């Protein structure tokens, strides 16, 4: 009987080349995936951070038992490990330091979270003349922002509530040319009959008035209009100072 001079488990299998590694370890054959190519070398800043992280992890294991007990209690219910509490303390600290000159050293890290605005903003693109002594519904062109079709060309003075919206906040402002000191006011009307918000400073020369409705319960189909009442004929100037806005506070 012929002898096999090679070690069978060390044979190279061409079909596996570049895919798996077959060898033995402590008397057991093992199959491993082919090692991936090494990525780019760490930058100096990355290497410094890695060295700090390794050192901080080692140091966190040597804290007094009382401190470990405190960290365990602080981490309960947070999803963090006690070790994370020590790393946070070593990296940024838990306290804000205020120096004699008023400057501060804060552990807070500033960041922007992803958010989405829901609502609409209308503003005048051209001047609009407002007649005297009448509740004038201001009309608006295409919205600057409109996330759910609150505005329509069929009713350019309105913001209409779509299905699913239950609480909103309305804001608006009129800024008009100067005139003889006469009554001037701004009103937000709901469904053409109910006053949702109103500001009436009365006798004024230069007119710049803003309102805020606060949280307001609504149902599908409700609509709102911004109406100006001016004792003397004036002109609303184009620009962001003349606006009508809606913010969704609750939706089902």
C-alpha cells in the first residue's frame, strides 16, 4: 500500500483558494473565512483616540468598589454599562465649570438631531393694498413651505386642515405702511365665523402687528384666514414680515 507523504489537511484545494482557509488547531481541523484585505492605516488622530480608549477601559477596571457601585446604580435603566459612566466622566466630565471671566467649560456636546417640520408658511411676494374700515382677508401666493397641502390656489387666503391633524398652532403678522393714527388690528378667523386669535392695538401710525393662537384643537376641513382691519387705507409690503403660518402639534 502506498504511503501518503503529505499531510491531507494541509492540501491546497484550488476551488477554495481565496475563499476559505482549512488548517488544524490543537488537533482539530477548522475552516475559516479568507482574511479580508487590511483597510487604510489609521490617521494620527484616530490612533490617539484608540490609544486613549484602550487606556481608559483598563483604568475603569481599577476604580474603587464604592465608585463601581455608584456607576452601576447610575447606569440602571439607561441602556449604558457602568464602564460607560467612567468613560464619560474621563472624557467630558459631568459638571460645567464657570471661570471668573465668565467663560465656561461644558461637558455638553452640541449636535443636530434629524427633525421634520409639519405645517405651512405663506408670505407676500408683492405689495397688497388693504382698504379702510373692513375685515380684509389677506391672499397669498404659492407657499414658502407646505408639507401637507394646507394651501390651495382655489382659496389663496386660507389654510385648510387635512385628515389626521388634530392640534395646530397658527401665527401671523401684518406690516403696513404708515398712516394717520387710526385703529389697526389683526384677526385669525376659523371657518369664517369664529375668532381663533386677535390683536387690536387701536390707534397707531406705523402698523406692525403679530398674533399667536397657541395650541388649537381642529378637525378635518377646518380652515383659517388672516384678516386685517385698518382704520385708514394702507399697503402691506412684500417680504417675510407679512406672513401667515401653521404648525402641526398633533397628528394621528
